[in-house]
């Protein structure tokens, strides 16, 4: 009889600590409920080095190291231990800040043992000062281009005004976005803060990886009581890749192509500490901004070309010139145009030569419209003297004929062109479409960029 009694009592004790619905009853859908916290939740003048939470049922912890978010940050990660229905968090060597409200957010780490019902975003809060700070900000973090929400982004507030804070200093307060890109930083004190969002790949709360996406608010956030603060911020990839020379191609006499790893910014080019233009050099930066071409006549030796942006980028290129200007390496002279089938209405006609021009004769450049010669005023359109431009109001269904006469152009190698004959028509208005956009600018003093993408988001 005594043995049966012990078994029965043991069953009762286990049942109290581990909720199991009667057979055939409703499924348990409730998450664990906090029944006791030591020290008490929302304690002030907190001086302990740990706290204990007791729930109404057995629970398990899932991904506690990544789910637990402590704001403000602690120097060392707190230690978390669980036993049955109790959870203890300790931070024995931590020196807590004075007059500061701390939040320990457990995210989705706490769930009941049987059904896995999650106690979402449960937080334990205390203050080392006289009161619990009560201000908060919330919002959403999205991809700047796709507008899709981004999960696990560190949204951070800094107690300072320096722009360098995200590069050097952990935040004062922070939260991480959920699967919907939402965040809430609660229990924040009154004052001004710098806002910064970071896709923190190495989990150190410092912007120190070039591949980390960022977002920010230009002005300081001024938190005052009885106000609602919602900030939806786009996340983007900053263009901070280092500049360097990727490739140098010297396939012909008097001509080299320099390809950079990324588009040029402001660049200077020097030869023996002198500007290359003083030496008769010509150069052109092609569309895309990463390819530069140099032409240099009458050099029969090796020389060093220096490229610099005047700040933190500088590189030198050792250029070797063929000593003999022979017929085998004589550059070819050619003429082309920007007309591809039909001329776009409103566009200019560009005559493009292969090498910079030294001389040209506009009087032998002729244009006919439906067999009638029309008056034109061609002009050099670029500093490298590679483009001669003609402006004209092209008419639909008209036929055009451009003739560049023999010897109209003389390049920097003293070569002259053959006759160039181009026949073309003008594009019809029905070929074009119209896009009407209405843009509401929230910050009219800021510059905006409109980008259009195809179906592949390119």
C-alpha cells in the first residue's frame, strides 16, 4: 500500500510541473507564463549580478545565444542556465551603468516543453537608478531596392553625435529585426541619439565589414515623453571598395587601355611629375567609368604613368613603347557613328574616330535630307577629340545621307580618313512609350535618384 501511494504522489508532482492535456482534450496552445522573478521584474536600484525567472510549466531554450538581446550591451555575454521551470541569467563580472534601464529580451528562445508554444519577445527589465525609463522607438528595416523586409538587422542608438560612432563604438541601445523587418527599442531614456542600422555579419555591433549593409537617419533623434517615434529605414550596400588598376593593355603603338576594378572618381594623371596634357597626351574615360584610354605620340622610350585621386589612391604604370614607328604597328584610322539602324528623335548624330584628331575640316562634312542638302554646324564634342557632333531635328519618314569627305580628319599620328558614307532614317514616334510618375518627396532638400529596373531587377 505504501508503494502505491508513493507512485501516485510522484505522478501528481510531475503533472503539476509539466502540463499534459487529458486524453482526448484540447491541445495546449499557451506559452509558459512567468510566475516569479527574483529580483522582482521592473526593480529599481538593481545591484544584483544575476536574476532568476520561474514559469508555470517546464520549458526549453532554443538558440538562446543568438536570441537573447541585452540592451544596453554588456561587456561579456551573460551566462544562462535552466532547470525544470526556472531560468537563471548571471553576469558576475559586469559593472552596470548608473541610472540606466536594462532590457533582457529573450526573443523566441523560451517555449513550453511539450507543444513548443513560444513565449514571444519576453523581456526582463530592471533599472540601476530611481525609475524605469519608458520611451521607445519602433519601425521597419527594408532593402533599399526591393523594399523587402530584412531579418536580424541590428538597429542601434548611440549616445553621441560623432559620425564615426558606428565604426568604433558599441551602441547604447539596440534591437534586432524579426522576420518581418520590425524592431522595437523600448525602455529608452529621454535625450538625443544617433540612429544606425547594420547587417552585422560578425556580430560585434561595429560597422567594420565592407559587405555589411547599412541604413541611417541623418539628423539626431530627440526622444521626449508623450511622443510616438516610428522610423522605417532602407538598408543599402555602401560603395566603399578600394580602387586599383585591374588591367593594362598595350597592344598598339602610341596607345594603352587602363581598366580599373571600379569606376573612376576624380582622377589625376602625371608623367615625370608633370600633367600628361602638357606632354601632348590625350585620354578618354569611356561609358561605365572604369575604362580609360591613353594616346601618346612621339614617345620612343619607357616611361612611368602615375594615376592618383589626390587623396588615398595612387598607382603607377610602367609603359614600354615600341622604338620604331613601322608600317606593321601603324594604328588603323577608322570612322564610325552612334546610329544603330534608325536615328532616335531628339538625339545627336555623333561621328566617332578611333584616334584623337589633330586637324579637321568641317566644310567637307555634308548632310542630305530627302536628297536636299541641309546646313549643319558640326563641332568637337569631347576633350579627347574623338567625337564630332551634329545637332538636327530629325523628321519621321525622312531619309538622310551623311558624307564625310576624303581627308576631312587628320589624327594625331598624321593619318587621314577615307570617304565615309552613312545612310539612315529617323525613328517613328510610335516606337516610343510614355511613363508618367508621381513622386512625393518627403525631404525636398535632399537629392533623389530615380532608377529603373527590368523584370530581373537589373
